[in-house]
């Protein structure tokens, strides 16, 4: 049954779909769901736009560079479309989806006539209908009204069938939108107000994923820890409550979530990190700046001390918690002193990994018109200094894993021999030789070395393993365990 969905018959697979995804994990999830919506129409995925009948660019508006990339990609697609039409290879439909579509749909249509339709992040469930209409007349633009509930209802509809699954990990959107209005950010405008999916829908999507071999879900939301969906018991469920519910699903051994806002980090979620084995000890908790003055100008609604206190509480609940963050340098008015405060915060927190960006003024956001924009060369120097420090911390964190035995979920094959690549609980990539028979399983690995961006390790012989085999693992029907397997299968942690 599952094969039938993964591999459409040749009759159904006559049309090819190419989706290029920019931006955050939620766009990755949305792209997968667009493919799900289009599968019943006979669209099968392809890796190149050259042989595609339908091309979708799922776009990101967060920084200027991200948005500009879309226009240069569209220029290339236009040439391809013209070539295909002139040498008789048939028509190619081009759609722009995602946050640029939402923010500047009309401009896209004006700047690039090769685009057939524009669809915002809350409207892509209407793609089949839009495609039919576009065949008659170009230029449909859908998206301005935010109605995530209608979208998710349609996505759960029986017509669509099961979700496509690629390997043992999957994203699962639980919350969308943002009410925080940080002064630099476009997300509240491109994704709309905060909205949480009902818990029952999320649990059923997670059950379906687990039945198809998914061992780890990453719950997604622009402010995922603000999740407050309707529970099946009639109560409002928090993210912590949802995590407890998900942890009960057979075969689902790892739960992650991203992105969290410091102000929404509830006590019950912190407590869940102490109690729930399935909740991975990795927390992405952006702070943006270490300067109280800038945090105020950014409208982050908390100061640095509150962030430190929060980190202390999280680490008290889960001492091995790996922390990650996002930082912006060069926000309007940022002085050397403000930037020093950011470096100081980073030194105090000690991150396992982090993302840092030069501030990019976004049209329509309050910060774009603030005075005292920082000189580009100053912003670049600050970014370099910050990234050097963050990189040192990341390398030190990776090196500190050497000698430990970590449960690794194997996700994909390596480039040579029988090498396999998996993830540690702390989201590090782990390279292991002679492990390609362990795809989709969580297995103890002795870490030998920590490098800049990954770990290398070796499988632990069963007799030497301190991990207990878990009955549920060997019973998972999609992943039969070979009798010759030498290693114990384990639950995370
Ligand atoms: N909801 C998340 C972040 C979403 S955007 C949160 O509140 O943390 C992801 C990251 O992009 C942000 O954390 C921020 O660091 C960065 N970002 C957002 N707008 C930006 C801008 N105008 N310029 C540079 N970086 C930006
Ligand atoms: Fe953007 Fe701030 Fe909302 Fe995050 S919390 S999505 S940075 S407005
Ligand atoms: Fe980009 Fe939209 Fe995500 S702006 S970061 S794709 S929410």
C-alpha cells in the first residue's frame, strides 16, 4: 500500500513536478505538502527543472538577498520555458509560492511575465484548482487572506492521500504565524497571526508518519512554543502537553521543535525536558542581541537577564542541553558597546551552534525607517567577530563528545563504501563506517572525534553497549532487523 503511494503507476506519473525551496523548515514542510496535493493529479517529483511540466519556487522574504534570489532564478526559468516551447518539448507552468509570493505577488507578476501563478503560504492547498484555471488564463494571485485552518483541513482531506515520507525524520507544522512584531521582521506580515492546529490533527499526522517509518519529528512553528491548540479532551494543549501525547506514539522515538521565543518558554515545557526521554536535548532559542537597549529597539519584549535566567532553568532541568540561537548584527543604532554586550552574552551562554546575520532592512517593517543605519563594513566586521566566537564554541562542543557513546539515528548513506550518516541527540551529523544496513534505526555509537561540523564514530558491539535493546524497535514492521545485526537497538538517550 505504501509502495503504491511512493511510486505512482506510469499512467499517473506522466507529469513532472520540480519544487525549489528557500528559507526556513516550514517552507520545506510546505513544499512536501504541495507535492502531496499535486500527486493525485499525476505529478511525480523530478530533480531538475529541465524535465518539469510544473515548476514551483517556494520562496523566503526574510532578508533582501533571499528575495532577490527568486527574481534571478525566475530569469533562468523564463529562458528554459521559452526554449522548451520553441523546440517542441511542451509547456512549462511556473508558480511562485511562499513568503515572497505573499509579500510582493503583484510585483512578481509585473517583473516576470513567465510566471503563471502566485500563491501565498496559506493558500497552496488550492494549487490543483489554480492549475486548472491557469490553463485558461494566466495571472492568478492567491494568498492575501490568512486562513491556515482552511488549508490544514484541506490537506487532511481524503482526496490527497498519505503524506510522502523521505527517510526516518520528518517535519510537522503545529503552529503558524507570529504576533510578536519584532521591528526588523517580515514574518508577521507574510505568515499572518499566530494560529495553532488542533492537537488531534497533529497526533494523527504523527501516527501516520510513524507508521511509514518516521522515528523523529521536528514540530514546526514560527513561535512553536506559543502552541496553544485545542486538545482532544476539550482543554487547550501547550507544546509540552502535545509532546507528552506524541511521545506515546509507537515507533516515534525522538521529538524536536523549532523555533522558540524566550517569552513563550513555559515551565511545563522546561519540566518536560527533564521527564521525557523522547524530547531531544537541543533547544534553538534565538535572542538576536545581547544589548538591552537593542532588545528594546527590536521589540523583543525581554532583556538579557531574563534570557540568562531562562537558560539556567533549562540547564537545571536538562544539564546536557545543547543550545542554539540566532543573532543579528548591524541593527540600526547598534554601537560597539551594544555589540560587545552580544559577544558577552555568547560567551556566557556557550552555544553548540548558532546562526548569525547582518541586519537587512525589510520594506514595511519599523526598523527599515529607523535612523542611524550601521555602515556595511562595520556590520561585516562585527559579523566576522561574532561568527569566529560562535565557531570556536561549536568546535569545542563537537570535540567534547569524543569518547562518549551517543544514540544515533541513521538517516542516509555516506559518500563512500558502507558509510552511513546519522544524527546525535544534539543534532550533530555523525559519520560511521560499515553502518549502511542501519538506516532508520537508533543505534549506540562511540564518538571518536569531533570536527568543525560533524562527529565521527564507530558502532558499539552489543556486548559492550550500555544501552538496553527496545522491544518496539525490532517489532517495527517497516524496518525488519537483520539477524546478523551486531548492535543493540536503543531508544534515544
Ligand atoms: N521566529 C523566530 C525567527 C524567525 S526568522 C524567532 O523569533 O526567533 C529567523 C531569523 O532570521 C531570526 O531569528 C533573525 O535572526 C533573522 N532575521 C529576521 N529578520 C531579519 C532581518 N530583517 N535581517 C537580518 N536577519 C533577520
Ligand atoms: Fe519574526 Fe520576531 Fe516573530 Fe520571530 S518572533 S517571527 S523574529 S517577528
Ligand atoms: Fe522565510 Fe517565510 Fe520562513 S520569510 S524564514 S520562508 S516564514
